[in-house]
C-alpha cells in the first residue's frame, strides 16, 4: 500500500531568550528515540517511552504513527504537555509508531527541526528520529543543495532523509544503508515506513540504542529505562554498526533481521553517557549506570580524600557518586541540598537580579545538616562553574565551616561534536584555568577531580589504552574517534584549531 500524506499538527510557542537558566551550566542532554512495531495503541506506548527519555531533551517532542496512513504531531515543550490525553489513539492511530524527545544540538529551537522528520518518497512515506550529531552535515547539505535538494529544516538529520530520497536503490532498506555510508559522526536512528521499523547505531556505537520486546512487539529505545516504563523486557543492545529491521513475514508474524553493512570496528561508546546523561536505572552496553556512578564516587574518595564531617551530593546527578564517596571514606552521607523538581519556565524572569536567584529556586540548603560542618560537595562534573560557584556560596551562607568540592569525572577541557551541547573551549572552566585557579574561583577550601585512570577503573577497565581507547572520551582527553569535517573548515578562523584533531581522528 502506498501511504497517503500524513496528517500534520504543529504547535509553536513564542521564543523567549530568558528561558535559558543563566545558572544552568550542565552539559545539555542530546536526544531520545523510541519506536514500537506491531502493538495496539502504539502511539500511547511511544508517549510513555518518551516520558522515560525526557531527561535526554526537553525542548521538543514528536510522534509519527501508521495505520495505513501516516500521522504526525510535533511540538515545542515537554512530552507530558502534549502527549498525555485519552484521545491519543484517535489523534495518532495505528499499531506502529516512533517518537523523539529533543534538545537542539544541530539546528535551532524551532518547530520545523523537531523530530521525527517525515517525507513522502518514491517508495512511500518515511519517518526518522535521530539521537547524536553528524560531523559532516554541513558538507553534505552543501552538496545536496547543489544537486537540487530543498531542505525544510536546519537539522542535520534531514541530510539522512535527503540522501535516502536521492538513492536509486530498489529497496528502502538498501537506500537507508546507502545513506549511512555517506554520513559521519554519532547516531542512533529509529525509522518507520509503511511496512517496517528500522534501527541503526553508528559504527563505533557512540550513542546508545537497545532492543526490547512487549508481548511480541519489538521496541527500540535510547535507554532501558524507557522499556521499563511500558513493561517491556530488555532483549539486547543494538551492536555498533548494526542495522536492525522489524517487519511482518509472509504469515503475518513479526520478523527481526540484522544487517552489518560496515566493517566491524571496536566499540567506543560515549563515556559521558555513564557520567551524566543516562538515567541511573538504565543499563548501557551491559553496564549498570547506577553501579558505575557509585564506583566513580568510591575511586574519587580514594584519590582525593579529605577530612570532613559530611558528604553532600549536588542533586540529582551527584547522588550515586556521593553515596560511593561516603561508603569509601566512612564519612556520613546527608542530603544537605534539597532540589525543587517543580521549577518550570514560568518562574524565569527577564531581570538579571531576579534570574540570579534562580539557583535558590532549584536548590535549597538544608541548614541543620550544613551548619558548623566540614562539607564535601560531590557532583558529576564541572563545566562553566557558574552553578557550582553559587551552590558553594549557598552552602557557606548556611553556616558550613569548610566546603570541599569533588567532581566524579575528570576536568572537561574539550568541546563535543557528537550530540552533546558542550560549551566552546573558551567557556570550559578547566580549559581556561589551573586546578588552583578553579578552586579560588569556586570559593572552596579544596577541589578534586576523578582521574581518567579512575574513570576507566569505574567502568571496569584496568586502564585507558591510548593506542586502542575503549570509550569515546574526547571531553577529557581531546581524542576524537571520527573525522570532524565540518569543524576543520575555516569559519572566519574559529575552527582552524580543530583541523589537527580531524586529521588525528581520520588516521
């Protein structure tokens, strides 16, 4: 059956520059992808799965379903704001659906960049959702435009859609695979046609993707926590470079077929998934994120121990590491900082003096725990340092006798090009200051970071193999695992320094 054009529903909220928390200097999550094939009320399951992946992106969300025709809804905002009604099966009917939750890393925060993207191709409708970032998207776009392609978005994901559209292959899977051979960088992809659901992971597995099963219906998701959200069982991790296709066989039974169109390479999953991005209850590449973060805290205590009265996590991302630190050091663990989970965009004010109070809306000091104590604050990382500095000030104002800060990851000195919205080098605190300068800037009595060796120990490795690295760890080491074509080109001098990195990655 040839699919009809999709029913489209768009919503655009007015842009508000003040919507960016001035104090929120954490690396922004990438995106989350989810798909289900062959299950009743697939859009409802997809919405629930996206709820489980909301932490991976909060700027936009979308779902495409199929019931003989494609239905597509995309919005700016959170999943629960748009995909929570009892009318979901009516709005987005069908037994197959894919969804996406987005944080803008490539392209702006505008509705036409919200995914899944959809196009009517010669072989039928095609929807695609992408977690990651292509490092040759600018080059691809220029070549595609020169050959007559018309782009509807500024997202790098549309390059994949355009490559599929231009392919001369007879089968849609072959077109998809041909497009993958043209792209570089990081990707976990979920796509939907009128007859199949397709998943793909980049050749070294930078971004995560897992396969689940719910009553015989295959599920694809960025993290296992999304499978838990819908009562699906975890089947396995999609392997680096794998393309998996779910479709109905001749007798109507769902079949899953795997393709490996690339030469096998050693996996190098992004280590920042374990440090920060994934939910603690997820299992990524057969590793428990929660257990790894506790191990990071234990090793951090061994490497940077200090005499203190209380270990306090910076919530929520610092909690498992702080638990590990307390266990290894024998120092009591206490919730000295309480996080308010209900601070929304409506609280964000345009005046600087009001925005400066934002950290107090999000975090509050537990004075009884902090007063007169030697406090060790444990967080997952330090990026710009603006949030850390204000939290330290808040803890001191609550009466702490001493404040020591510990980061459960190494110093972040290099930018990211694989789907994490990491600040430029000029904004990375550890790239611009020595440890002592950082200590003074944060206003703490001592400052310590987990070593790269300690991070690898927490991951279950004896040491980092510099000749054959086990993870994508460029934020800490500057070792980029793929060519950086777009970023090695001269943009008025801004990216020239990356050419050597691109050459190194291409070796």
